[in-house]
């Protein structure tokens, strides 16, 4: 009894720390939505009259959208779909694939997961641009002459944000939680003062006002959904960041801090609009008294930088997962923290994001223009998640069909309506995230398909290991040391055949090594190594890693000890890699342009030597040509 009691405070302290951390990372995006979402509902691409019926209708839609989509769908249901503690579209795809195995639905499920990932990249470009712009635009409420500084200040902030990524965010990250908690408290207090001046706004929480909005003007209400959904941008981050903070901490943060504070602010903004319809130009900042607006601009800018940091870190994490799961070529991935494995930096992704974000800011020039582009990426991801939720409830969790059908159908209807509303914004900017998603989808699927084609072509002319050992193992001259040959299949690696053909020798110990990425985030070190003795000095080694693990082949081999004959000595071990030159051909496989794209991606991938952390002075590369 005493032990349990004494352990409880420590557990509570840890949960509290995680909850504050989650406020800083997970809720940055959705926390900055009040800067623009309510405003866009009234003065966006489909303006609404700023009167009681429309204010109550929009606010009721905002509340029930947050309740149904974020609280019920994500917090209470989707967060339960964890892949060994990790969340996100690719983690969910891996979870479903692992549970179901190969079925006729597998390609379609994979397409859904890849589509959600592709849309995320569009979201990752738009979020920093729209968030920072919307905060800095608050300067216009301080003094009209400051509006000219909005673009240059926004660009300087964004460049600075991406420039610090290579140094890691561990130190700055400690401030994220407290700053965001303070931000949430400030917007809640501002909202409470607004409500106090016009308390009748509380009636808008009644769902009747949302329904009445549709009865009053069905088409305008449908179009307004495209702006209302901006209130829940960042909801998918609850699921994607689950591995960092855990389901319970995210639930506590949402239910006790983020959700109440957000709703108080939306209620306050709406109360202000009831009394002063002209405040619709920027109700978030005009809710504050004159003296507090400049400090609020500074605080909101800090919050949007934090929101942007979270989505940039998310882009790095998703890119790492895509590389490990075979949807992207090997990329340079740097670890910026010795303590936190999740603190990574992907230079290519960072600078591509920066270029696209700056182009967006210069092209769209205001948060209102960008808002049209924002919604379709968010609603597209949510709709795809609802589809994958259907697969989960029916096939993986095996809920009663009636319950699974009602839950899935309900969310497909809600998310489908929001997505359909945002489709109307495609000409006004919605085309941008769709273009980014289309390019990302093409790259992801081209790499995955190309790898399968290459493996199939190599298998066609390959020799089984058993036959090779019988014919060459005893007759070929042996030299001292260990040779490690990397192989992607169970056949003899091409590098081994080329080495034998040109050098006409084999090492005393020959290790045929495969790195297998499993459909789980992490593989325990004790379950990593699989060694098979093949005879004649040959060993088959398979190293198992999770899709979020760092691959380090020399370290893994040192951990084998004498399991593969004797301990591995670094200065007596050579690593042989095959470098294939791909030739696009008319053979069945992919379209010629995709084969050329795949060949270009192979040429520009990071070398296996650097990716697998092989010692540069112990690597031999042997080239060959492969027709695909």
C-alpha cells in the first residue's frame, strides 16, 4: 500500500510534465487557429453577414466541429490506434498492414496512407506561412502604418526559424510548453472578458444554431464549412505526436487546457462581433485593449513560431519514416540530440520547405489568401484518416458491424462535407497543397514501385545461396578477414558475384547481411540480430530495425559477439556494396518517365556507406547495370 501511494505523486508529476510539453508541441497549430479561422468565416472567399444568426451559426459549428472531430474522433478513438506507442498516417498504415497481412485491399490501404502523407507535406508548407503571417498582421491593429512591415518581418522570422533547425531544438523546446500554456491562458482571459460584456453568446453552444444556419441559407452554410474547419487545423498532430507524449498526456492537455481556452476565446471573439460587427477585420487582436495589442502580437508571433516548429519537426519525422519504410530514397538524417532519439534534422527537407514557404508568402501575401489553400490539405488528411478508421474498426478491432458502420459512416459524412466545401476553394489557392501532394505521392509511389522492380530484376539472374556455397565455397581461394556483403533479397548479392568474378577470392568469413525494417516503430536490441550458419565460412545475418530506429551496421555487428563465428574486428572487416546503374526500358513495370525519375532518385540518394554508418576506409563498391 505504501509503495503504491508513494509512487503516485511521481507518476502525476511525469504526466503533468508531459502534458505541458504536449501543449507546446502538439497544440501549437490548433492553438493559433483563433488568429484567423473566425475572421475567415465572415470575410473570406464566401463572406457572411455579421449578424446574430450567422455569428451564432458559425460559433455553434466551430464548437461542435471541435467536439466531434477533435474530441470524439481523434482524442477518444484514433489515439487508441497506436503502433507500439507511435501514431501518424505511416504508423497507422504499418499497423494495419502488420495486422491484416497481404490481402486484395492492401494496395488500396497503402495508397490511402501514402496519400495522407503526401497531403501532410502540403500542410507542412502552408502552416508556417499562414500562422506567422496571421500573427504579424496584428501589427495593423496597433497602427495602420505598420501594415507595410508585415511581409518583410514575416519572411525574416521564417528564415530565422528554418536556419536554427540544424542546431536542434532541445534547448528552445524547453520553453515551448510554458510559453504556449501562457498563450492559452491569455487568450482564455481575453475571451472571458469578451463573454462578460455579452454573455448571451453562450447560447451559441446549442447545436440548434448550427442547424438553423443551414436552414437559413444552406449554400452559404455549406461554403462556410471551408472556413470553420480552420478551427481544427492541427488536429492530426494529436495522433502524429502520440509517440512523444503518450495518449494520456495528450488527452489531459486537450480536455483541461487547450479545448476550454480555445472555446473561451472563440466565444469572446463572437461576443465582440455581436456588439461591434466592424471588428470582423481582426477580432482576435481587437478583443484586447489598445495597450495590450502590441504585447499580444509578440506573444502570438511566438506561438506561431512554436506551431511552425512542431510541423517542421513533424515533416522531418515523417520523412525518416518514409525512408525506413521504403517510400523515399536514403536521405541525410542528422541527430541533433544525444538524449532524445526523435530530435532529428533532414537538411534536404528543411531547405525545400523554406524555399516553398517563402514563395508562398510572396505569392499569396496575406493570411486570408493563404486560408483558401490551407483547408483542403487538412480536410483531405482527415477524410483519409476516417477511411483508415473504417478499416481499423471492421478488420483490426473487429467492432460489431453496426457500431463500426455507424461510427465510420458518421465521420466519413462529417469529413466528407468539410472536404467538399474546401474543394470549392481550389481555384483560389486550394490547388497548391493538391499540387504538392500530387508531386509527393508520385515520388513516394515511384520509389516504392521502383525498388520492387529492381529486386525482381536482380532475382531473375541471381543464384541461390546454397548452390553458390556448394560450388564456390570449397574450390575458391580464401584470404584472411571478414567480408560483409549487403543484400536486399535471399539470393547471393550481386557484389559477391562481381567480387568473385574480378578478384577470384573469398574471405575466410563471408557475411551476407540484410537490414530488415519492420512494421513497428522500434525493435528491442535483444530481438535485432538473426544469425544463420550456412557452412564453409558463410553466415546469413538479418538485422531487424523499427521504422523510427537509427541503423548502424558496425555497432550491430559488434553486438553479435561470437554468434557469427568470432567477434567482428573493425580493421579486419570489409564491406562490399553493389551500386546499380539503372537503365529505363520498355519492359513491363512503370511508365518510361517514372523509370527515369526512379533512376534519378537512385543517383541522388545518400550512399549506403553513410546511411548505414560504415567506415569509409573499409568499403568497396562494385557497379553493375540493371534494366527496369
